[in-house]
């Protein structure tokens, strides 16, 4: 054992620059995590690191180290342990804080505390980074560094760029100039060589040598062979990396562990270094490198080179871009975890509460942390609106932070992951829910003000140009994965989720179960709150949808007029003199709008016409026009013929149109709509229909171009998905989608891949969002589900696993595997 630990520690200590995320995310065996945690605990205080160890980090690091040593909280034992073990300089000053932190983590096992130590370590972006002073072509002082992913550029301690090894074509130096030559596809036809000036030739050569060593170790299978000696003269340096590459070193240690018959450690190393795409090479994903930098606002330094357009955030219309490289999972380990966990349905319902609460808290942070930071930085929001917005949402955020901590501790006790020996009475969740639902009633007044908050924010955005720009820019950030005002509805929607989940618990339990009474009382409490807020939620969801469309449409100012209700949006084909042309239709309680996809940089939809519902008539006309799924809309202004993609879509549109027409007849007030002049409007007397259709034909060509050519558009709006998937969505669909939001870990498999990849998945707004873990601030990729079919795998799919469902849209196929029957059915 001593020899094996020596070998492993030697490896870890010598190669401390290996990505800590890489170790952390791939280590599967408990023994492996324990060894790694010991290494980090011992090594972090002395490692060369530019980050400032904050007080919070110090508390956490010491806290989890104490839990790993002595287990659950015991004040006398804690004090004795801290006296005999020195974790930090001047540790006595913060001893009280450490004890307070430990008291809040009752139920956490030593294994979980080791996991937390690794979690802290992997977030240290500057771990193992050594700066080399340099300047760019403009003379700006910068710092260069090398890591496993490539060459890093810093201004002060802030990373401003990363040149991934996969994007670098050549590294060289001339005197004290360090040169990076990029691949043509990265830089395009412009500058392909970047130049940095170091202090001297020796410094420059030394940095070049370090780059060569890092590149060889992480990117090559084998040690490069030395060049043959030239007969007459040599050109360039003969320096080469000497030693084993990462692949060779891993194989060497695995051979030692196998030879000593130490299976757990051998499994550890197999799981750490199992690559499906390129064995021995770290996953070099362009999007993952940006995840190392966690900042509420995007950095805009003077020196910024855009290496990778893909890394700027994927379109929500694209399929997930996460590859399954490095995602192979040990099936035996997965099965063992499943056997260890409780199998009661109530446990998985409680686990759903925990998972969705984690996502909900992250959604609140979009407003309380990220949006607040953006408006403060630009000083864009009036003081009164700031107070109104954040005084309503901050107390809710603080409450749910404490609520989440309670749920996490209860689930930990339920699973038996504690040495507190308090297992039996804690295999329930009703008491926690009842206590917190009663406490949440005190926040009803805050929830009732959300109507005012949304209205005032929309008014201020229209009135203040600076706030409007900050608002739009923020919606383009990765962290804002939904339209911004959607997050303001989350607190009321969350109450609906509690009601539905508690209803499932009450239905599952018998009346004699010890948890039934608490769950029933909690359900009564939350039902009382939702009944008070139900009408407000319906009004707010309608207002939110109208404001969202206001941002997506060009040519209309007052879409949020009082009394207007959204009914349906979707894609239809309009019959014109040039044939059937794709249009986006929007049905409201007083009018029908039809638009085409604009060629603007924001990908907005341009209004081509609007038809009042008063006096409108709709009838099927397939036989008359010989066009499948065709119907005619007669209005006072004009008559149009449209065709749906399927008969089901045609029926949906006709039913909603007829219902809306009946509603409009009963309404005595006619809506006033103020349309802006359409772009390139025809002169008086010309054919309006022909000129508009001629212009829109160009729009159609542009809309069918590759999605990769799109400029930024707002985050995951259903308008864009309906356009590309040729379908429609109603307000009823939106309401159902709100009720069925889900979060949790799933195993994902592509159609032609071998292994399963574990991902944190959030299902909301007709879309799956993929994260590496539930702690990530923004998704790595997204998969809009409109148009997809869900089913169980067939025999031809060759899936021999339980709880697997299949998602398919045309040739796009994905398999997802849940952990239980309950989760699979949900």
C-alpha cells in the first residue's frame, strides 16, 4: 500500500499541472477520490499559484478536511482536532467560523467532504500557472503562461485569451519575439501569426521550450524521435521533449497496478484515462476552455484575438455539440450505485424536488447575480427600478438557498450517507416541505408585486436606450439561456411545481404512512398560495409572451396593448403569385399577424400584414386549390390561402382561429394597432402583394442558409424553433410545458456512439439544456424538442438497458437513460 501510494503521489505531484477538472470529473472509484483529495489537501497550501485564497475558500477547505477526518459535528472533538492539526496560518482566528460551517453540514460523509475538496480545487483556475512577462505588438503589458490546453494570455491575473493546441499550427521564436502561427480556418484570410515580445532571448527560448514540452506531453502518443543530424549545417533548434508522454505514463502506471493485482486502483486509472476518440489525448473542446473563466460580465480587454467562433455560444437551434469523448462510463459502477440507493418511489420524488430546486436557485441567480452585475457595471437602471426589482427577488433567493440546504441534508440522511446513525426517522420529506411551505407564505406579498416589476421593467426598457442595450446584450450571454423576463416568472411557477410534486407524494403514500399527514398539510398550504396567485400567473405569462414577441418582431410598437391575449404561433405556407412561401403566423385575441424571416443581423421577423378577427371567416379549401392541408382565411381587408405541414397542424390552426373569432365577436372594443411602415414599402397604386412577396423571397433564401451563418439572436425563443421545425405552439402548450419542467442527471448516447455520457439535463421551454454538472452556470449545448418524437428503443437500436427513451427528429437520434422507473416515466 505504501509503495502504491508513493507511485500515485509521485505521478500526481510531478504532473500537478494536469487539468484538475480532468481528474475530478473522471475519477470514479472511492479510493481514487480519496487519494486525489489527500494529494490536493496536502499540496494546495504550497503550490505555486497566483490566485488569492479567500476567507470563504479557507473556511471551506478546512471544513471539508475536518469532516473527512472526524465525520459529523461534535464541538469538543472539533476543537481538539483543530488544536492538533494546523490547516492554515493563524487558524485560531477563524476557528469559530469553521465550527459554524461544520454545524451546517450535518449528515455529510467523509467521502462527500473529499469530493467537495476536489470541487474547490478544480475551480482554481490559476492552479499550476507560472507567469512569463511579455508585451503585445501595441506594447501592452501582458503575462503569458502554458497549460494542458494551450498557451494562455493574461492581463494582470485576468485571462483574456486561450490559444488551444488544436488551433496552433506552429510555435517559434526569433531573438526575443515569440511567434504563434494559427491554422487558416481559425484566423481566416487575415493575420495568421501573433507576436509577443519577452524580456530577453533567453526568456523567450525558455518559454518556447516549455510550450514544446507541454504540447508533446499532452498531445502526442509517443515521445518524438530525434531528428537525423544534418551533414553540413543545422537550421533551427534541436530541442525535443525527453520523457514519457501522458499516454505512456498512464499505461506504465496501469501496468504496475495490474501487476500488483490492485484492481480498485487499476479501475481508477482506467476510468480517469478512458478516451473513446483519441486515447492518451486530453479532450480539447473549444467550448469547455471558456468555462474556466467565471465572471458575471464579459471581459473586453484591449488585447483580444477571436480564435474560435464556435466557442462563443452555440445556437439553440443546433443539436448538442458535446461529443462523447471522455464520456465512457463504467457500467458496473453505475449498477453498484443504483443498488446502494433507496428504491422507494417517495425517495425519487424527493430527489426530483432536490434537482429542480437546484435549477430554480440557478435561475434566480441569473437575476440576483448576473443581471444585477450587468446593470450596475453600466449604471443603466434607475435607482427606483433597482429597488423594486431586487427588493422583491433577493429575499426569495435567500430563503430558497436555506431551503435547498435542508433538502440536501435530508436526502443525504435518507440515503444513509452519514455516520450520525439517524437513519430511520429521516426517510421522508413531508416535514421539511411543511415547515418551508409555511415559511414561504410570508413571501406572498413579494410574489404579488411581480406584475408591477415586469411592467415597470418593460416600460423602462422602452424609455431608456442604455437599459435597452444592456438588456439585449445580456440576453446574448450564455448564462441567460432563456428570454430574460422568463426568469422573473420562476418564483410563482415554482409554487405550481411544489403543488404538483406534493400531490404525487400524497397519491403515493397510504393514509397510515408517517409522512402522509405532513405532505397533505404542506399541499394545503401551497394550494392556498397558488389559488391566490393563479390569476396573476396567467396574466403574467401572457404579458411575458407578448413582450418576448415584441423583441422578435419588426414593424409593431404596442403588441402589449391591454386586453390582448396570445393564442398561437407557428409556421404556415402562404399561397402567392410565386407559389407557396413560408410565413410565420401569430394569432392573438384580436388579430392575426403574418411575417417572414428578416435578413437583419438580429434575425427578427418582419411583419407583412395583419388581419383583424372581427368579421373573419375560416374554411378548409384543399379541393379548391389542390394543395394538401390547405385552408382559406377571409377577412374584411383581404383573403389569403395558407397550407399547414400536416393535417393535425391544419386542425389546430382552424380550431384556434374559430375560437378566437368567436371571442372577438363578443368583444365590443376593437383593438387599435399602430404598425410601422414596412421596409421598402411599395409606392401608392402598385400591387402590394407582389412587391412584398418579391422582397420576402430573398428572405426565404437567407433563412434556408446554414444556421452557422446566423448572427446573434435571442436565447432559445420558440419563434425560431417553430420556423425551422415547421410547426406551431399554442399558449396552452406553454402552460403545460411550465408544469412539466424537470432537472436531473441522465446518461446520453448518440446513435452511432459506444459509451454513455453522464450529463446534468434541464428540461424547460420545450428544450433540453445540457450541463456537465448541476453546479455549472450555463449550458454547454441545447436541444429544442419541438418536432421530435419520443419513444422506447426498438430491437434495431440494440439498446439492452432499462429506463431508456429515444428522441428522434428525421435522422437525428438520441438515447437517454434514467436512473429509476419513476424518473423514466416523468
